[in-house]
């Protein structure tokens, strides 16, 4: 089963973004996922990893929940 990790910047206040992505992924893929975990970070980080592979990085991509879900769908 697939594991997803969302690493987010605590000082930047990205918890709500991380929770939104987590909710969207669980709502969309539910039983196909082993876990969608939140990991605290700093320095502006917002990264989504599928089985350890980065599929979204705020430093390189524009934040879009639907886009992240589409990217994860391609990995499943």
C-alpha cells in the first residue's frame, strides 16, 4: 500500500494547507492508502512525498490541491 507524507512549515502557518491536502487525498483515495502523515518542518517547506518520492514541492510548483491530487493519482 502507498504511504504519503506531507511536510509543512510550522512557523509559516502551513498546517491548514497540509490538512486540506491530507483531507483531499484521504477523501479521494481512502482505502488505497496505508497512511497520509503530516510532518512538521520549517524554512518555508511544503513537500508531498509518495512512498518517499517527492511529487510536489512548493519551491518548484504552484500550490494547488487539485493538482496535487492529480499528481498522486498518476503515482498510484
